[in-house]
C-alpha cells in the first residue's frame, strides 16, 4: 500500500477512534469505557486501536489535544509578576489570561469533568499538568529569578499544579459564578504564593 494512502487511512482511524471516545464520555465515566467500546463505536478492529494507542487513557490524552491546546494558549500568556503586564484593571479585578482559561473550561465543562473528576484519568491529568508546566515555564522564568540571577523552574510546576487544582475544584462545585469572578478570586492568592521568597 502506498505510504500516502496508508497515512490517510491511519488519520481516518485515529479521527474515528478519538471521536468515538468523546461521544462515549458524554454517556459514561471514562473509567467505564473499554477498548471494545471505542472500537465498536468507531467501527475499527481492535488491532487497529493498538497500532495507535496503548489504552483508553492514552487515547483520551490524544483525543483532547486540541482542547488542551486552547487551554494552554491562555496559560502560556499568564503573568504573575503583580504588575499591569497581565492587562488587568485594579478597579475591575479583570485578569484576561486567567479569565480566558476558566471561560474555556466552562465551555467544555462536561468533558473536563469526565477527565479531571473522581472517575477521570490520573494519566490524563498528569499529561495535562506536564503540558501546562512546559507552557508556563518560559514566560514565568523571564519574570522570576533567584538571588544569583538564575531561574527557578519549580515555580512553573507550582503554578500549574495550583491552576489545575483550582480548575478541578471549580468543576466539582458546579462552576459557580462566572469565569471572571473566579479568576478575580484566586488571582491574589496565585500572585502572592508565586512571588513569595524565603526570608
């Protein structure tokens, strides 16, 4: 089979399986979805599944790549240096990047609940946490330096963990209020904790 035709077939199979998983997540918890469920919905052979993914969790991380990319586009622009570079107004308490992040989560609430909730996937959560950390690190490293002028890479992991924890908690509580209000509520805590330095 020509390589180009093989590549097209491979893309079709991946698209079908990822689409099938997203449909299934709408009906049941991720932990209750099997490889057979996915292959049956996508109308592909089980062997085809294992040509592309190791298990359902691997498929979930891949299926949500585009959604996670949208989330990361907001987190990568996040500034926690406490000045006006985030473009916020002290009167309105508006933080565009943080608000955009929570607005995105609210838009895809059902899927994020399935992935990050009690019956979600620890591997998908870890995958997202790692991607968030790498997304945040360049901008944050430019803002935060240690006493010798070096960057503290652990700060990016801290901010990512805090943000993902806040997202999970907000989802667990039913996303009360608005993304703007929630962003305003956690912003001072995020800045204070990130900028804190040992005496």
